[in-house]
């Protein structure tokens, strides 16, 4: 759940560019509703700023007929996402503005996810709206699926409008098997005091299977960590192990204090069995 810089793209000229070159009468039909769409984009921005996109109304068929809704939805695939399409430069610009998927903070970027879905029964008028397009990894795009929040608590954290890194929202804990094998699991921290924010983060954490993703990463990270800590322990005992863990925690927190690696090292730091190397892989 990482913050991203908002794309600075003029919706009206982007829309006109995407519609230009369409066959008549579709072209005129789509250009005819431009004022309505600009207004809808302004509303989207205003609601998103207040974390209340769940209140954005779907467009009534009296404003945009179902046939036109389908044309609007198709603009994304045909005029923006496709290689050589007039909006592809904007597509690429939005994609390359992130280093990793902002929903999970980990996955490799794969596509642009529609924060509010573009299906004709949802928000086709936002199908190419830059503020509704979030660079995302394949897993998050697929796990998020068609998500239309109807309550404040159901909203995903919007990467262009919200920053939750001021909170330590991610926590990890260590566990041991009967033969001292260590595993690390993740959860949303109990220290979050705002109940709405807590529900939102919990929903996103569960939907996107973040415990599974982070725990799998931690299991891999434990392998080199074990070798390194064993050496540190042999060289200088517990203080040497703790020093290494502190260093890693500080270094990983620079990117984000909720980065799964930062939280991983924080969990190891809090566990005296780890310091004394009373654990196995
Ligand atoms: Zn992701």
C-alpha cells in the first residue's frame, strides 16, 4: 500500500486523442459527451481526495445510453492499452511512474488496474481516466477483481490520493515448529486506532492475499539470513546478531516502514531465540 505521484495528464485532451480516428458516427457520438465526462472526472477527483469514492454514483442510462457505455469501455483496450494506439504513450507513462505494485508494495508491474471498474454496469466513463488507472502486478489485478466499494470501510487505499505509511500498519510474528524450525507470518497491526482505516487495510490485506505473499517471501529470505546470522553469532555472539538485524531493519525501512522486509527484520529483532540462534530452517 504505497503512495504514487498523481499522473499530471489533462483528461480532455487525452480523451480527444483517443477518440480521434474512430469511425463515424462513433467518433461524434463519443465527442458529444465530453463535457459530461470532464465533469465526472472532476467529481472523481473531489471524492477521491476525501476518501469517499464509494459515494460516486454510476451514470444513469438517461445520460449515457448502454451502447455508448460499451464504446467508452472499449476505448481502454482499443485506443490506450494496445501497441500503437493513440493513448499508448500515456499508458506507458502511467506504468513507468511506479517501481513496484502500489497495492501490495512488492509485485512486478504488469498492467493498469481500474480503481473503479470499467464494465458497462459500473464506470465505463472512467475507462481511460488517468486518475482511475493504477499500475499493478498481475496478482493484485486478478485478486482485486471487480471491486465496487459501497461503504467507506470497503475502499482500497488509493495510491494517488492516500498515504498510509505514516502508520505502522503491517506486523509480523515468529513461530517455531516442534523441531525449532522458524516461520514468519504477517497480519494487519492491532495498533491502528482509526477503525475505518483499519477495516480498509484489513480488507485489502485479505483480498490481495498479502499474508501469503509476504510469508512466502520471508521463507525465502530466511535462508541467506540463517547463514549470515550463524556467522555473526560465531564471530561476536548475540550483540553481533542484534547489530546486523538493526542495520537491516533501518536500511529496509528507508523505502517504507511497512515494507515486508523491514517488518521481517523487526520481528526477528523482537525475538531473543533468533538472537541466540536457537532456531533452524
Ligand atoms: Zn501487487
